[in-house]
């Protein structure tokens, strides 16, 4: 007897288009999906933020120019002051260099670097999530296609039973109740097939939306994706160390610490060196120069600096709490996925055995019905049990695949 998996995923390859592999789908989604592009832009934006903060350490040079069409000048003459109206102008250049600011700039730079790393990790997390979504959608298309094939076989079998019942009724070997019951079961199978077709279409459209390309109904997919034996990482400590959400949460703590350091330093002001050179053209033309160092200390800011420092400390506590919350959620999900994998493994083994048993039972009951030793109820029950075993095996394979994909996502893959 052919393998049950081969029966599930038997496609008419001679009439189908090129194979759309899972790796190709993932590659297309990572290249075209707007969610991924948005995070790439955010990563570049975070890099620029680091450059902005680093620039505060460099000398700040400005130039200025001023022209006054009319200006009043005061001139002392013979012990008294006289005024003269005339135009005037000036040009100059100024340079300011921050000497020391009690770690304010350092803190902002460290925070910007942490945010850049957060953006990079978030981009990687978005890619991992996209891979998980594509894998799950891909597997669902395979499941729905296999379910569609099973429903088609179920409908064909029930139509055959109905035609058989009609013939036997015409020969006087079966009752009208047999014929009507098989007719009703065939109609129910038609409805189930229509629903399976709709589910397959929706699954195919969902995959197409992720990869940005239509998926034709005749497109060949990799059947082994759903049934291949995989060995996901099952070590909790490894998962916690690789999980991108936890790494992002830790970087958020680092950013909050750096901002707290900067906010604390703002209370003590800053020391700056400055230089200025200008040329003035008024009643007299002359040059001026200025070179010095200054210290600015904020004595009163309406509580702003104190509030900023307290807010930065609170943000640090919030980040730590979010990190712990994320860790607990991941531990819980990890343990649940391992339980799902164990259940799926046992379910696959049980459903395979059940399908083989139901196949043999259905054949036997069909033969007994033809001989008049079984009722149509037994025949329909056998057909339903066989279909339930097939669809149950599909569900078990899908649960194993999606649980494996989720574990890979938790490990940042």
C-alpha cells in the first residue's frame, strides 16, 4: 500500500507550473514585504541618530552677518553726547567647543547606540517573524490542499455508493431508504468539498499576500515541508540567550541607564571653550576677537531637570519589568510548544495506525454491504471514520510543523 503521506499530497505534476519552494517564498517576503522595509529604514534612522549625538562632541562653528540701514550712534563731544544716524554692518565667525558636561553627551551617545542596536535587533526579529508567518502559511496551503484531495476522494466514494444503491434498489435488493440516505451523504460531501475549496483558496491568498506574488492553484509546493522530521532546539537556556525579544528588552534597559546618566549630569551644567572673530563696519571699521572658557550651571529650571532624571530612572525600571515579563512569556510558550510537539508526535503515530485500520475496515464493510450482511449506516460510518483519520493525520502534521516553526522563531531563526 502506498504511503499515506504520498496519498495526501498526490498532485498532477504533469499539468502544474513550476515548483514554488519554501525558501523562495521566504526570500520573496523578506525582499518585498513593507514591514521588513520599514524596519530597514528605522535601522538607518537609528544610525543617523548616533551621528547626531556624536556631533555634539565636535567643535560647533557658525558665521553671522548683519546690516543695519539706519542706526543711531552716540558720540562724546566737549563733555556732552551727540547722536549720529548712519548705516552699519558686521560679519563674524564663532566657535564653541564643549569641554566637559558631566557625562551628558556620553550618556546620550550610549543611549543612541543602544537604540541603534534595538533597531537592528528589531529588524532581525521582524525577519524571523516573517519567516515564521511564511512557513506557517506555506504549511497551511499544503494542509488545505491535502484536505481538499481527501474531500474529493470522499465525495467520489459517496457518489459511487449512491450509484450502487440506486442500482441495487432498481434490482429490488435494497430499500428506497438506502438510496435516499446515500444521496443525502453525497450532497453533504459536496458541501464539505466546497468549504474545503474555499479554505484552500483563502490559505493560498494569505501566502500570496506575504510574498507579494499570486500563487496559482496549479503551482507545485514542497510536500516534504509538512512531513519532514525536524530537530528543533529544545534547550530553554539556549532559546533564552538567542531570543531576539529578550535581547531587545536588554538593550532597552541599557538605553534607559544611559539616558538616566545623561539626565543626572544635566544638573551640573557644562564647561565650554569659545572663540569669536568679527569685523565691524560703522562710523569706524575695526576687528574684534574673543577667546575664553565658560561654565554654565542651571540654578533653577522649574523642576524640569529633576523631573527628567526621575523619569529616566522610571524608564529604567519599566524596561527591567518588561524584560522580566517577556522572559516569563517565552518560558511559558517554550514549554507549551514542547508539549504540543510531543502530542503531535503521538497523534501522528496514532492517526497513521487508525487510518490503516479504517481503510481495511471500510473495504470489509463495503464488501459485506454488497453481500447484504451490513446496513448502509455501517457503510457511511466506515467512510466517515476513514475520512476523520485522514484529516486527523493532517492536523497532527500541521501541529508538528507549526510548533517547530514557532520554536525556530523563538530561537531567532
